[in-house]
């Protein structure tokens, strides 16, 4: 049997190298009530304010029950979910085992990601600890879901040849409202359900659901995919400098001297008393659009001779205001601003131009070129920096349960004193490690294997980090700008109420012809026993994603399927050079055209997005 560690590393490498894992769900399971399997897909343009957008619903029905279907409809909805877990007031939490303070037969417990070979539980110190953490009497839990709006439309009634896959076109009309952007699902090796720490979570999603009505009156809801919303770009200040004084300190939430292990006694209180200050200057008031560059300068007030590197980067996180409020009501300050649990990292926004979809359209693995907004520079009294903000970087946005916020983090790294270096890794102390960037580059010149332009910092020297952060604002990409004559859209949480999107059988001549209903949000409180079951799942449950209560990403991303339709349509008009009819390219084009003839011939209209970048070279499918 493969070791769990091997599986974990394989999955991690799979995440890094673009290995996709997906499951084709039988969307209507067999049961005593229904022996009919129905599958559904939606391909559609991403949602934007004040737009009429197009899409297609594809249905595949088990031939044995095709004659039992009397109508097919479609629903689109925006749902939001939040949950929180924190210790009950006055409880005594189990004591965590100390790393390195265990018997030799327990060393397998300390693996990459904190995994153990035996996930089924064991009569060991660590096994007993994790079992104790799952005691529901230790925790307060809350879960809540909010349906901001939903719209449905019947696309077909009466008989049709349901025995073969068929496609029904539809349209979505959106009001002049800023709804929240969707985000990519991050690759997660394990959830934090079994964490001894407080846990808060919030998410939202736009879901398409096929509505299948049978002759006996049953209505089955079949997940058909998910989509996203691109808020209109807001204007940013121009030529407004922001200057902020900061003090660098250890981040207590990311580990202190615990990483030193047995070498910890060598770290003195004088080392902890070290203080470094600086002034950070940012252009445009610290406001930047996704896809643009954030420019600034770090001006140190204190001596920089001991600083090994300066690392400016952007950290975007989600603050859990709803979870914070519930925790405060329960007597806990676990999620208050400045605590270690007041937020979590936010993934990039969902978009068809996101790097991991590039290979679908012959654009290569564009994720290889992403640096995540990180940069590293040698220390100096004044350090200029420029950080490229990704086109799909998460923008600051307020939602019902949590807000997306961004910070500029400035980290400064220092080498540990030589006695700690020697203690940590005696084998590397044969020669004294360079203490300055100049000395390090000199050493690099005498290493035959190192490229001349390799300015990376050697990892031979263990370092510790001090950091400071200031809030910045990331706004939507410029490509989502509205007509300058239009008023800014209203935020979807406007207390005066907002309009909601509408599904239509066909696109109207003008958006002025659409009557938008007023959104009627509905909140449902989840039973505590259900939330407990979800948030207190056994540690033995190996999973590559967080098992949150709802699944807002069932099916496929509708925007990518729509872009595939568009790109394939463009390629069918590709001219084959005379005499190359037998080439692989010509054969591939013939294959694409044949597929489109079956899949698109009976669709009466084909309106496609205008802002899709098409590569001129055809890549065989």
C-alpha cells in the first residue's frame, strides 16, 4: 500500500504541474423514486453589470426515461455561506504533543503537512490528541447560508428527442449592480477541520441548475455548472503619494523561535528587543488596478547593515466579520482585528483568461510566468520596488459574510547569529557563510554551476524575519471599465435594495426592455448538528479539498466552455492552404467542423464575447 506521504507529495506536485483531477458526477442518482440519470452542462459568458449575456444549456438523458420528461428549465442563483468554530468559554483544550518529544515508533506522525501514515487513528500521543480535539463539547459552531437572488426560466416544454444530447440557448440580463466577483478554487491538501485553533470560513458562488420536470410531476434539480461576475472598474486617484511610518516586528502568528527547536536557548532577549523602523512611500495613494504595477519606496530610519534581503509583496485576505461577531457574542476574541485568525488568503478571481486555462486554447502554461506579486531585493538605506499585480488578482470587495482586503507586506530577513547557525546545521559551518550581499555575489562568481545572471540568495544561511504591513486597495482590471457616461453601479448590499439578474429564453433587443425584479435575500441558519458534523470531520478523512457545507462549484466553469465554443467557431473559418489537405492541421480542422455541425447547427444565434484574445496559430485538438 502506498504511503500517505507519497500520495501527498504526488498531489502537491500535481497541483504545481497542472495535473487536473475531476469527477464526472451522475447528477441524478438511482433510487426507488427515480431510475433516470440526467446530466447537464451550461456554457455562458461571464456576468457583468448592465449586460445581456448569452449561453447554452446542454442536457443528456438516460434513453430509458427520455419519454418521461415534459419540460426543461434553468436556474441561476447567487449563494453565500459562512461557518465558524471557536472554543466554548471556560473549556480547557487538549495539550498538543511537543515535536521531537516522542518515542521512535511515533516519528511517522511528523511528516510533510503534519500528516501521519496511520490516518485511521492510533493509540499514540498524537492520535489521542487529535481524537480529543473532535470532542464537540469543546467547540461552539455556527453555520448560515444566504441566497442573495435566484432566477429561473423554462427553456422547452413538450416532446423532443431527449434520447440524444441536445442544446438549448438562453440569455441572462444583468442590472446596473456590482455583485461580488467569483474566485478560483485553491488547491488544498487538507482542510483545517481538525485544527486545535479557531476556524472561520466564508464563500459565495454563482450556480446554474437545470430544472427537469417529469410526467409524474417530479422536479429534479441537476447541477449544470458555475460562473462568475466581473464588477465594473472603479476609478483610482492619480498622482497622490501615500507615506506611512512602520515598525518591523516578528509575526507571532507565523511562528517565533519554536522553529529553533533545541537551539532556542541560544536566542537571547536582546535579540527580541531589536527594533527597525522605516517610512513606506506609495504612488497613487496605495490604490492600484489589477494588471497594473504598484510602485513604492522603503526608506529605513535604522541601520540596514544586518539585513540580508528586503521582500515587498501583496497579501490579499478575507476577513471574517460574521464569524468575528458570532465569536464575540460567545465571549471569544479569536477573530478580532490583529489576531492570528482574523483572515485567510484569497485566491485569484475566476476568469477565462486565468493562467491555468491557457493550455486549453494553445496558450501554454501561463502560470509558469506568475510570481505571485513577490520580489526580493538586497538591503540598502532606501529600496525602490515595483510589484506587478496579476490581471486576475482578487480586488477589494465587501460581501455579506466577509470582506476581501489587501496589504503591502514588507519583510526583512536577518541571518541567525553564528552560534545558532552552527547549532542548527553543524555540517554547513565548515566555512563561514557570507554575511553581506556583496560577499555572497562574490562567492557566486566562483561557483561553476551557477548561471551568471542568477541573483538568488543562497539558502545555506538560516534566517529569521521581521515584517510590517500597510493596507492597500486593489481595484478591478481596466478591461472591465464602463462607458464613462454611465453612473457607477450600486453595490449589491445597498440598504435601499437592488435589482437582480433575469434568465430569458432569448435575448431582448435592448436592456431597456428588461424588467428587473428586486432582489429578495433569504437567510437560512444551518442546524448545529450538521455544522458540527461538517467542521469536526475525522482526521482520517483524506481529502484534496475542503468539505464545506455547500458545493458552489459543481460541474464545469461555464465561461471556459463558452470560450471553447467561440474559439472553435473562429477556427472553423481558418483557411487551409492549397495542397495541405492531408496535413494533420487540415484533419484537425475537419474534425472540429464535424463536431460543430452536430453541436451548433440548430442554435439560432451565436453572439460571442468581444474581449477574448485569440491566438492566430491553430493547435490541433
